[in-house]
């Protein structure tokens, strides 16, 4: 199984880890470890010529406030695969609408 994401994934994860260190939700060492683990995952960034168009359509269709979240939806839809995310609010907003959108906490907590 290959893990993939849209091009913004690397910038977004890097930013979130750094923000958590800055606001002291993670210790400096924990942030370094999390960032190193992320970098070692080898996630493939996929550019698709229709990604931003599909993201725009999905954001409108599912009344999403941010189109960048919809890029993850769009890539999964274009690839015909599940989307596993840590964004619980995204999952909640799509509950009962997109069965292929999964919260990673359901997997991790099993």
C-alpha cells in the first residue's frame, strides 16, 4: 500500500508540527521526532491536472469552508481510494455523505 497526498501535504504537516511545538502542545524533542518520522514516511506527493478543479467542486458540493481541505478529498476521489485523515471536523462534516472518508483515530485506537 502506498501513502499519497496532494502537493500541499508536506507544507501543511510541517506547519502543524511546528505550530504545536511553538504553542507548547509538543515538547521540542517531540516535535523533532514527529517531523523526522513524517519525513521518513516516504509519502508520495501527487500532482493531478484536475485536482484544484475537483477540490473546488467538492468544497461547494459538501459546503466546506476551505478548498485546501477538499484537495485531499479530490485526490482520493480521483484515485478511487479511501481518505484517512486526522481532521476530525472534516470527517464529522461529511458523516453519512462520503463513506470512504475515514478518521485516523478509528484505526489508531483499535
